[in-house]
C-alpha cells in the first residue's frame, strides 16, 4: 500500500504565516500544491495597489515550499523581508553525504552560507536602508473611482498606439491610486496592453536631433513636471518594473540620459534596469534621485531645482572618469523654461 503524502508541510505553514504577517493574506487562496500569489515584500509592500506577483507553492515530493517572485526579486531578499532563511523552505533539510560538497538552492550549502557579490542595485538598496513600509490604511471606500488623467502613447509620426488612464478611488482617509491600459485599434479603444514604446516619442526624436538631454522618470506625472521645468522627459507605461530593452532602443544615439529614480526599493530596481538597458546605446547615463521626498514631483514641490538632484550611490556610474564618482553631483544643461508640452 502506497503511503499518502500530506497536501502541505511545516515549511508551507511557516512561509505563508510570515507573508500574512508582513503583506497580508492572498487575495485568491488556492490549494497548497498550486501557485498562490501574495504581494511581494520586496517591491510591493509600499501600500499602493498591485497585482500580487510573489508565487508560493508546496512540493510534497521534496517536502519543500517554492517561493518565486514573477518580477524576479531575489529569493533570499524576499525571505529576509519576512524574517525567514532559505532553510525554512524545507520541512526538514535533506540528508547530507559528508563526503560530498552539496550545494543547496540559491548558492547555499546546507549549514554553510556562500556569499556572492551583490549587484549594484542590491548595494544601492542596502546603502539606502529603506524601511519596510507599512501598508497605508485608507479606511472604507467612499465613492466610485474617477478617471483623473489619460496619457496617450503615440508613434513618432503621430499615430496613436495606446493610452494609460490614472484612476483615483476615494476612501475615508485619502484615495487609492490605480491605472488601466487601452489599445487603439484604429477605430475603437480596447482595454489591454499595447506595444512597448516610451511616452512622448516626438520629444525623444527632438532630443536626438538637437543633442538635448533626455530624462527618464518612473511615471507620467513626473514626466509632466519635468516638461513644465523645460526638460525633455519620457517613461514607460505602468510604472516600475515594466521597462524593457524595446523601450531603450528608442533612445539609442542620445548623448546623455538622466534616469530619475523613485526613492524606494522598486524605484531603485526600476532605475537600475533602465540604466542597464541604456548602457552601450547612449553616450552617458546618470542615475539621480530627489533631494526631498520620493520622486521628481516631490523634489520640485519642496522648492528644489534641477541642479539639486542627487546621484544614487552605486547606481550612478558616469562614463567620464571622476574622483569619487558616486558622490560627484551631475551637471545639467540649463533648460529652456519656455518649453511646455
């Protein structure tokens, strides 16, 4: 008679309990042997609305719980954010042959942690010492969501490709922010994603033709504030984590690109990805952040100017050799203040 295996083990309970304490329960609970998505404690614990992207599943054959962020956050950092270690993924650690140097998951030998070199993004996040933000309690919803702005994405010739709509839903203590996309078929709008093109491609073409700097922000609101300050700026649709090499290729040939990172974990990860895809495509890439607040809008609202933007340690690595480049303040061209797009 075959011994039946449990549907879940100790490790699954340990992992899910830690996630619930940190980011809340799964919105759509599933059987333990199926992938269940939770908010990722690394890049989705900012109190804003997200589609949960941390998959958790129990493998009864191995007696192990699988944890995987679909946005590719590091598994060990995910576990660290909820107070767990790699060994907590196992119901019991596999028996170890003393004559073999077995290497476990994520470069960790059983009982021995192998240190690997941190990536620039990981070093930047560690240096910033971001706290794990508490989820903001907005209270009960008090009204229907309202479309507050629509950002239309067009090809260089002016043909409409798609749009992103910003929605604010009123609650007792503020509003919840969300976005939705639509694709223009040529005759009507259809809800859903569209081609990966940057916003304001006509402005990017102008910058390439005239040699002006291009600022890459995390969202459309900051691009608008940059335009009001006389800058040429762009972004991708749907914010952090959605930039691709397809977006980057539209900036190929630019003399200088300044990536403005939001001052949080997702913002640093997004800025690092943008900078990486632009390397070898443009003359120089800088990565800066607001002196005060989270983003470029907060920076301007606090009364700071363009020249007050601060380089992000470990991410801002200009091509030109400078003494202590991580601390060197970037110099920007004076923008045309009459420009407003």
